């Protein structure tokens, strides 16, 4: 026996690796554990209309659903947050709520603890104690932190990158996420945030978007978004997509919908599946890449129904279903959480792990945000486990720049938590700006992640 032979049996022992992959079967948590859904049948649960009609929109409905499972301590925390901090109103579909604390004991104290700790609860139903007590908002946070509305070429059509546009068809979603980057526009107003409104009629807005794309052949890629396209009545969405596919310079169409994971029943309705098949067939005939982009942040969200919705879309001809998650502390900002999620998406649901965005610099989001160096460490930690094409990139969406891989920064002041980024194209509002490509654009780490000297500096500025 050589030394080589002696070490060989241990070389592939998974328990010697920082991360251990174990295949996990997907499970739909039992919704009947909630008192309010004790008698809900499988048929009702699979019904998209039932799901929409039974969304939880306020603490009273949550109480009716959960009976005495959540103690008053939780409701006090929730009320305080809704009054003082929330930038999004509450809207949680039953399917999504059912993925919170799926294995918790039904003893009220234990259930409340599990509910508070739960990663999906932390971003769908935020409470006061989640927020950063010292710096709930970064001094440079802004409502429309990516300046999308500034770059509208017609209402709702953001032309930020040279060859791509974002078409916001609607300002609502079937679910509202606490960290929504479009908190400026999406959803209902909260005590803290008076939302802006789209003013054109949907039909006029869509007309103007199509018109712009016809006159701008350099745009080849259209992200059809919102809000969530699941809230656009299907005939209207199909008509818009067919008109897009009529423009022969459009070569990529991506549908943005968190509902694929939050309300998969929507994407399993026969009228939607049949319509999607017609669109996919047309896209295929015209050689256009039609994809669905969804937004899943934690492995608990990947259930058999989500996998069924993704596979159904693929079966009817959608080329790819991809995930764009958001990297958030307390939700998924560890290597194990990211890898568990990516393996479930890739291996069990045929959803390609594509991006994790760093949470944007909107108000009251500091407790979710990670520093750029933390994101770099996470990117390093998840390399090499998944197939290369399914290894997600962690990206920082730098204001006035766009998405950058987290290692692409130009300079980094770790003490003050300011990174500087450059870019290689002009956004729609800088076409006449001779310095746009030479400028350095700042991005800011959460102040709580800085060394003492950096935290002091920010306090002095404040
Ligand atoms: S689904 Fe997307 S657009 Fe809608 S609230 Fe969540 S993050 Fe915002």
C-alpha cells in the first residue's frame, strides 16, 4: 500500500467539506396545522382563486388563521413595525404563509419563537425587533434607490442598459415582500410611505411601450415585470407578449413573477398554461428566447407545487425558468442557506439559480443588507459545488451603474464602508454626459458592519 492508497478512501468524504450536499425530497407543509385552514381541502388549496381570496392582509386575519398559536408579544411587535417602519403593506398568500415555520411545535410560546426566527417570516411579515435599532436606514438610502423612474422613456419603461429594457406593466403583486426594491411604486401606501401611482391607463401605457420598442431597434431584450406579471389579467398579458414577439428586433423576453413561488397555483391554472403555451410556441417559431424569472430566497419556499409550476412552464415551451433571489441577513446570507436553496431549485424544481441581488439601499432595510465584503465571501464559499452554469452570481445593483458582480469593484474603503464602481455604458439619462464612463459611483455598506472608527465617522456626519 502506498500513502496515496491510504488517503484515497477519505478524499471524497462529504463530511470533510465545508458544505455537505444531501439530496432532500420536496415536501408541501400541511396547511391543516393552522386552525383557520383545518377544513381546507386539496382542491381548494390548488385553486388560485381560493388562494387569492384567502390572502392574509392584516394582523386580524393572521390572528383568525393562527388562533392562539402566536402570542400577543408577536402582535405587539408587528403593530409597532407596521406603524413605524414598514415600507410595504401586508399581503401573504396562503401558499406562502404555509411555508413559514413548517415544523414548529404547536405550543404557543414555542410556535411564536419559531415564527419569529423563520427566514420567510423575516422578509414577508417584518416586525419591529428585526430592524436595526441604531441605523434602520442608511443616510444614502432612497425610495427609488435604482433611479428607475428617472430612466423611464415612457411611463413604466426603464431604459437603463443599452440593449435591455424593463417594462413595468402593473404596480401590484399577489404578495408583498418587506424588502421590495420598488417600494416607491409597488403595493398600497403604508403609514410611512405614500406610494407613487402609475397614471396612464394600462392599455395606453402598453401601447407607448410597444411604440418605443418599434422605434428603438437597439433594444433586443425586454424584462416584462411590475409588480408581478401574475397580476396582469392573462388576456392582456398575452396580447402584450404577442405584440412584443411581432417586433423582430426583440430577441429575449423574460417574465418576472415571484408568484411562481408565492402563488404557484396561478401558473397552474389551465387558462394560464394554455395561454403560455401559445406564447411559447410563437416565441419558438420566431427564435425568441422566452424565460420566466422568479424570486425565491429560501429553500423552504421550494415545494412540490412550485416545482410543478416550473416544470409545467418548461413543458409548454418556455425555454428556461431562472431564479433571482435577494441576499438578506437573517434569511439566506450563509453559504449553507444559499447552497441548500440552489440545490433544491436546480435539482428538484428545474429552476436555474441565476442571481442573488444584494438587498438595495431602500429605507429601513439596513438589517437585511450585507456589506460588499460579506457578499464577496459568500460568493467564494458557494463556488465549486453546483454545476458551473447553475452557480449563481451575487450582484450589487449600483445606483446609476447597474448590476455588477461583487468582485468587480474599483476601490473599497472598508473603514467607511464605501465601495466605488465604474461602468462601460451610459444609462438612458447620460447619453450626453461626457464623463459618465470615467466617473466612480459609490455604494455603501451597512454602518453596523463597519469598524468602530467607521461607525463614529458616520455618527459625526449625521
Ligand atoms: S414580488 Fe417583487 S415587485 Fe412584488 S413586492 Fe415582492 S419584490 Fe416587490
